[in-house]
């Protein structure tokens, strides 16, 4: 459910790119329709898959590591290749690359829906990530190329409004399909959407490209993908092999070496996808470090919440999908108000206060035990977290755009967007290690406290890797079976709470970064932010 919140700097990517094509006025509504539906494919997929994960774990009898890869394989390629996807559009045509991304995403969705086992699903999800890396920046670039600076306010407002509706309805619809039809239909939903998008693209949307495109940084993209992939693989494997296992250590070292090569390539490339010179700006570095910490907290939390709701609290998939509706609505309706805060107080103060409020929201997630009304357990946490993020996102976008030269704003925005996606990618892997270890420790302690005999405890050893989905062997009698199920649920709540407290620390650390590294005043911040807010 990491895509439940709009990524930072989506708007900045649109605003920072000049209008390059002549587009008839009657074609512009079609451009918006195609880009909104295309973006919705990626957003729906990013939100509904998390709601379906508990069902997928049951259907495939999958371990937590395998379930992680269903999310991580998609996130890995999307995070590593999204900057290259934008460059391909500039060079070969934005409509063409966007169409390829939509088609590839749709074909991969068919593969996901037809997957016979978890490995096939993981491979298909990886291909979806590649399609997403072409689709997501392509939709933003087409809007940039079509609408003039005077028209972009309304265009962005329309695009943001419809994508917010998609984010709100996607998890609910996905949960209903999982519960009443089949998990496969959350992927088949993309097929009619893709057909409509491709039809509009080739019927009404004009082609556009950069007449002087920069060189493609293929080496940078390759090293970023391989380096992140090796580290994520090592972290996921360590959840059951241990951090000191030779396979884990080798992959960590190899990943670190490849990422070092990535830095070397970016420092020496003629047209790097991530120019290191941008990080000479203390404010830009601070904004990206803040993004890394805050979105790490969000990514890890949103991954584990559906498991808690469905496997421990007993929510239906539909109800679990609806749980975050208040969060999405708060983010949407407070966007204009948040822009006004930046105009009045500057970006630094909201970037300190917003993450602090978000940290309170994370802490409130740790309060619920097992059972209880949604309105007194998870609802307060979601509302407070939504308020904190609503205060944070608009100032973060503004800081990124204003901390670099105007001609570099597009690249800077793209980098920050990629950092947010990478943060979620890494945090899910790291948090899973913490959850697995905490779960095992707590399960032993709670089964002993409940008087479960050691021989019965040993029967559960092969099930621990499934966390809250651990099933009790049939050989265990009804009396001890009830106690073991109670111990499993309580152990997962213990590990979930620890993740929430770590998220609190990450959010507070991001607030500290804003306090120490973000400048109080940025160039043209008042006028530009006021204009941006007024367009919603």
C-alpha cells in the first residue's frame, strides 16, 4: 500500500519541464484522460496488491520472504529505472514510450493474474515494474509537453484529483475482488484500462520529444538496479538465514561494491541520471535525506498494516482496503491549505512540524492490541498520520524545486521521486528482518507463559516464517491449539508495535534533518507556492 500516498515531486516534474509541442485545445482533455488512466493503473496496482498479500500468502502457502518479493520485485525496477524511463521519452517520443510502458504493464498484469505459483507471480511483478518505470514518468512528461505554464495549474489539479479518487477506491475495490471473486482479478482490472489508454493515445494524443535529448545513462541504470537488487536480496534472505550467513554477507558486499561503481559512473558520466553536483546544495541533500527517512517509515508501515488488520484483527479484505480512506481524503482536501502554509511561513517550519505530527500517528498505530472498534483503534492513528503527511508533502516539493537552479529542477524532482520509492523498497526489507526476529522471540516467550509444552512448540518451527499466518498442526489438541493461535497473534502484535516505534524514530529524525539542513528562506518561494496553491 506504499502508493497510497502521492509520491513527492510528481507535480514538480510537470511544472519544471517546458511545453515542447503544439497541441490543439480539443486534444488536451484527451491527453488528461490518457495520463490519468495510465497513472491510475500503477496506483491501483500499488495499493490493491498489499491488500491482497494475506490472501496470496494463504493461496500459495508462501513464506514472508516470498510475499516480500511480490512487492519488492516491482518496487526494485520501478525505483531503479524511473529516471531512465523519463529520458527514453525525451529521446524516442513521450507518447511512444508511455504506450510501450502501458502495454508492457498490461501484459505483465496478465502474467500476474495467470500465475500458477509464487515464483511466476514475482517474475511477472518485476516486468510490471519495468513497465511502470516507462509509464509513470511518461504520464507526467506528456502533461508537461502539452500544457503551457499558465494551463498547468488546472491540469495538475485535475490529474491530482482523479488520481486521489483512484487511490481511495482502488484498495476498496481490490479488497472486494479478493474477498468475493478472486485475487487474480486485481491484476486483470488493468487490461481494459490499458486498452482504453492505448486507444486514446493513438487516436488523440500527439507525439512530442526533446529535440536535443541528453544521452541515456544505461550504465548508471544497470548499476543502480543490480546494486539495489543485491542488497534487497541479502536483507530478505537474512530474515531466515541470519545476517552473518555467508550468502547474505557476500550479497551485501557485492551490492555495496556495485553501488560504489554507480556513484563512480554518475560522477564521471557526461549526462548522469543522478548528477552528484546537485548534492552540493545542503538544502537539496537535506530534502532527500528527509524523504529517505520519512518515506522509509511510511513504506514499512503500509506493508505490515494489512497483515495486522486481516490476519490478526479479523478484518475482511474489503474492510482492510477501506481503512485508509480517511488518510487519502485528508491528503487531498488539505493540499491547498498546506500550500498556503508554505506561502505564509516558508517550507522549513512545516517540514519540522509535519514529520513530528506524523510520528504521533505512527505511535498511535502501536496502541491497539487484538480486537476493538476501528474508530477507537486505527482511525485516530490514520487521521493524525494523514495530517502530518499533508503538512509535509507540499513543502517538500517546494524545497526540492527551489534548492537547485531552475534548469535543474526537473532532474532534481525526478531524483527526489526516485529516493521516495527507494526508501520504501529498502524499508520493507529491513523492517521484515526486525519483525521476523521479534516475532520469534515473542512467540517463544508467550507460548511458555501460556503453558504450551516444548514438544508442541517445536511443531510450530516450520510455520514461524509465515508470521501471523502460521498454522497450527492438526496433531495439536484443541486446548493447546487455541493457546498457540493466541500466542501467534500476540507475537505479531509485539513485532508490529516495534516497527511502529522505529517509524516514530525515523519520522522524528526527518524533522531534525529539516531543522538542521533546510534553509529558512528559498528563492521565489512565496510567489511560486501561492500560485501553486491557488490552482487547486
